[in-house]
DNA sequence: TAGATTGTTAATCGATTAACAATC
DNA sequence: TAGATTGTTAATCGATTAACAATC
C-alpha cells in the first residue's frame, strides 16, 4: 500500500466513505459506481476516483467498485484490522461517554483502564473497568503497552496528562480538553475541540442569509 | 462586517485564534504581532494577517494587534455577543456531558430543555433541567424559540430528531450521532463525528514512520 | 462487440505564502 | 525620524474538477 504523503484532506474523507459503504454492505448492495457514491457522499465522482487511486486501483472499468471489497480495503488503509488498547484519563460524563461509546460501538478499540483524581470517582466501575487513582497512570503505562491515550480532563490538567502519555509511550493521543497541548515527537495528536465546533456553529448561524 | 463568502478554512481557524487570545488576555499581555501569534498558533504570520483582513483591519502598522480588542472582535465575528438557546435530545452520558460542558464552560450557550425516550432517564434532573419525554419535543419547539438543536442519540434516531428540529425551526443542529443526516434548507449542520475522528487517529498511528 | 466506468493526465480553481509599499 | 509591522498585491503551491484514453 503506497502512502507517501497522502494529503490530510484525503485521509479525513476515508472514514466517511467507509461509513457509507458499511450501510451499503448492510443493504446487500454489491457494486457501486463513483457517480452513485458521489450522490451519497456529496463529493464529486472525480474526487472519489482520485482519492481511491492514491491507494491503488480498487475499481474495474465498466463495472465500478465492489462494495464489500472497497469497504474492507478502506478499513485496511485506516488500520482497522488490528486492535488498539486505550486508556482514558478523566472519568466525568465525557470520559464515561467515550468509554461506553468505544465499548459498545467500536470493535477493535478497547478501553483497558481509566483514571481520575476525584476520590468520588476512584473505585467506581464503568463497563467493568474500575476507575483508578491518576497517581497510578505512570506505573500502568510502564507495565502495559497502550496505543491510545484519551484526555477527558479539564483544560488545566491536559498538558500534564499528555506528558505522562508521552513518557508512557502511547502512539496517539485523542484529546477532548479545550487546550492546545504539545506532544512528544512521533506521537499522533487528534483533537476534538467541542468549543471550536460550537463557536463555528454560532458563526454560521449568525451569518445565514445576510447581505 | 463584510462576510461575502469567507472560506470555510478561515472560519474554522477563528475559534483557535480566539482561544489563544483569551489566554493572552488572562496573562495581561497587551499587544501581539502576527509573528508572535504565528509562534503560538502554528499558522504563518502571513496567513494570520490574511485571515484577519477578511474582516477588516484590526492591526496597526508598526505596532501589531491589541490583544483585548482582537479577542473581542473575533468574538463579534463568531456571533458570541448574543445568547443561544439549546435543546439536547438524547440524555445518556454524552448528552449529559454536553449539558455539563455548556452549563459550566460556555457562557452564552444555554441549555433550556432535554429530551429522551428512555423511561429511566425521563424525570431525572441534569443541572436543574428535568429530562422530558421525547414525545413533547415538537410541542416544546413550537412554544419556544430555540436556536440550536443537539443530537446525542443513536445513529438510528438521528434523522428523526433532525426532522423534528427542522420543523421546529431551529437555526442550527449540532450532531453527535454517527450518521449523515439531512437538514432543512437554511439550517446549519455541524457534525462531530467521533467515529471518524478515531478512525483518522488509527490511520496516522498505523502510518507513522513507515517507508 | 458496444457500453460503461475506471484510472490518470491536464486544466482550473482556491488557498497559502512571499514580498513589499504604506503607515503607525 | 527610524524601525517595526501591518495591509494587500503578486507568486506559488496544492487540491479539486474536467476530460478522455484505457479497458473491463
């Protein structure tokens, strides 16, 4: 699989392609053309063909794409053929929501431990996982190989957690705290800035249909 | 304020500028140059000046930008000088997390009602707001002017909720369900696809440092 | 084979960066 | 005033779209 500098824009469209293909698989649809995919995704047929051809020729002239096979291929490209062990720090509602979400809807992404500083949360069980004292994170990461660290803390704690994750050799950090954190060299950072998203929504609402 | 077709890319950088300026305000820093802002944001100084000049000349030659004033200006551009009434549908952990988040951290964005279909959730109070039966959403929207509808349900219910929001004349929809929903003409849709975000993270982890 | 549709190259469009005159 | 830094125009870069030959 060639992946020498595929643009970010392309990568971020892949999960969406996959999501739509998943529905087609569920509907037992066997083949689809770039034109039909265009109607479903909103991207142009040309763009879809360009995107997919970054990774190889998945289609067949005169036929289109095999839905099941394309779905599988995109999964392979995204790295969804392996398991990811994840640790959540911050077990408030958001941390619990992410834990539930991953547990019930994201096969392949497994929460192995959860941490918090709040004595009221330490000890409770969330989907059979007992919340541990944040103090033990370092030790836990040293003893267990964890691919993804998830930050669901407040803004102020986020960088400290990120540092511990970095030292603990996670490969990626999924950050939900409204902070711009720094991560170690070679560690992937994916931010979900809810605040930015809501502010953007406010902008578009305010600027709807005005001269 | 001119806003004839400002590109999406620019808009999505604004909340980040604002977030960083907010910290500078807190640190009592008075002025900042595009060059210094560049170091803090990671965007080039040139891009920052271009971005800001879409909305007018906020800076002063030889001086730079006044931090407090720029912060305020960006807030105005984003439409953060008014209140937004919001309704949440789906009161599981995620819905509750959003409710807490908005209540405690987002002045100007006010949750006025919450709805669910689950009898176990109907009647409980989340930050003084009682969860109502989803059945009453339609009536509620008819009687109250709501700007933002928030979808924290499962994939399968998302479109139904979106339809009710559309009929109830919300101006924007903040969607957390992993579904591609359709919304009425003129209604702004902002998606937070956690699943896509996690899949993207998996991609970058899988493709770190490989030939 | 004829028709359909991809893979891929070329053209266009838009966004980012560079450069510099204007000006505080 | 001299120095600094913006606002803005021009150049570059990259991403999207169009076109069409290849081919199933």
